[in-house]
C-alpha cells in the first residue's frame, strides 16, 4: 500500500491522508471531545501510525513501551487540537504557498507511482486541510516563543548561575601504540599481541623512543604521527579506557592494556584541567541559551494553561 507521509513540523507530525472526509460513515467512532469539538479515532490511528514510522525502526515499538507510546500520541493529538484552536482565536491565517509546496513535493516523490496519480485529486483536499492546520500551529508556536533578546546583565546572571554550561571540559593529549587484533581471533593470537606489546613496553622503559616505536609497530592511524592522538575530551574515550587514563601521570608510559581493538600502550602527554570561560568570550552564547530557555518555559506554560482551561472528554480508552 502506498503511504503518503508529510513529515514532522512544529508541535506534531502530520498524519498520512486517510480516506477523505466525504466518505466517512455517520457513526464514525469518536476518540475524544475537546472543548466541544469531536476528534475521531481515525485521527488518533493516523497520528499513531506516523509516530511509529518516524520514531521506531521498522515501525515496531520496543517491548514494554506500547502503553507509554499510546499515551504520548493521545497527548500529542489533544495538544495539537488545543493549539489549533488557539491559533484560530488569535486570527492567524494559513501562509500562502505552503500547500502548493507540499503538493509539488508529493508530485516529485510519487511521480512514478500510479496510485498517487489515480488518487491525487481525491487526496488533495485532505492534504490541504492538514498542511493548513499544521501551518497555523507553527505560526502560533513561533508567536508564543518570541521573547525579547536577553540583556547583557541578564546573560551575565545566567552565566553565573549555570557555570557548567560555559566550562571547557578537561582535555587530554594521548599517544598510543596499538597492536590490532580481530575481536574474533583465537586466544593464542590475543596472548601473542599482549606479549609483543609487553616487549615494546620494556624497550621504551629501557630508553627506546616512544614515537619511533609507534611508527614501527602501531597499527593505529596515528602511527605516522608517532602515536599522537591529539587532544581528547570527556565522552571520546570508552568508559574503561577513561577510567584507566584518569590514573595516568603526565609523561609516563603505561603498561599495555587490552582493549576492544587489541593491545595498546598509552602515554599521557598533557592534561589540561576544566576551565570556566570568561564571560566576554561567551556572552553571545549565554544570551542565546537564555533566550532559548525563556522561550521553552513560555511554551510549556502556554501548553499547560491551554490544557488546564480545556474541557476534554475521552470517549475511547487510550491503550489498545
């Protein structure tokens, strides 16, 4: 079956076009009544299918998460209806050209699909409705999120209250000699790599140059640079390696470690501690982050107020 998906914009993804309003049965099941407006089960089902395709591989919900996703979709659907109503109360109108752009995208995407050509005229009214509804929600969200640019004084206060956001993490400069081993290799091959690494380590301890040993024996791409990995920061190393590096002393060659890639000899060249950046260097970023946070807080407050003031009657169970 050909599926027409319009994508994700603003607060909620657009659902796929269904069978068209003109063909709906008079007794179509109602999912909820929101401030007197009926929302049908087909609306929930279409949004649920769209969320599945966009969020989960092969459209399959991980075990044990079905009820959570169903409730999220119901909440998303309710929020979308409340936002649409708010946009209409504000007097917003669909922006010109949005529908035409969407149709052009469909025409390009499904140019070779006979089903699209056959159903195009039937689907266009519903696509138009979806695009215009979503555009109104986008405009409303943009208007709500529009907040004044924070002053330098406000940004400085935010900077002082959130130092972690403006602190350069600790940087490490490492060098390595790696004797690569296939993870599926035999125990004997792994033991040989360990023994070879131990021999290289012993030569370095006896006075051999680390960089020269790396150029001769390392199978890591850094070998051409004498094993120099450059500067690394938190999150770039595996948990096990980071734990080991935390105990390294600068300039000391450490005994071989067995890693996922093979046997490795590390030397910590430099450890630059975490450093709080000067406000002058991050002022614009502080203003950007504070502006974003204010906009998000205002948006969440608006959603909560819309929900609190709404009369919502659930006509169907959320979980299925």
